C-alpha cells in the first residue's frame, strides 16, 4: 500500500511539473507512523512531507450543511 501511495505521489508531481510546495498525508491511515515514515522515505526528496492524522469529513459535511441552513451557501445538485 505504501509503495502504491508513493508511486501516486510521484505521478502527481510529474503532472504538476515538479511545482509542489509540500506533500500532505492525512486520514485514518496517517495514524500509522510506520506507513507515513515509509512514504516519507520514498518521496521526501520531492518536497517536505506533513502528516495530519485524522478524519474530518463528517465535520466538513456538518459545516457545509450549516452554511446552507444559514443561507451563506446555495445547495448544489450533482444530478
């Protein structure tokens, strides 16, 4: 898994023509120091690697819903 993540980070670096300021690892798997250390070892030469473990998706969804309720944002339809 770590090998595939490192390959995908490298692929995105090519797409961005090397113009990257940093690499951010997040989500539940970022709690694994073994995984993040291995990824950092493989891609750290491309840019600084920052690790922010945790899942904030539910909070982001709730905040988006609140913005709609408060009429700060319109509901978007993706149908």
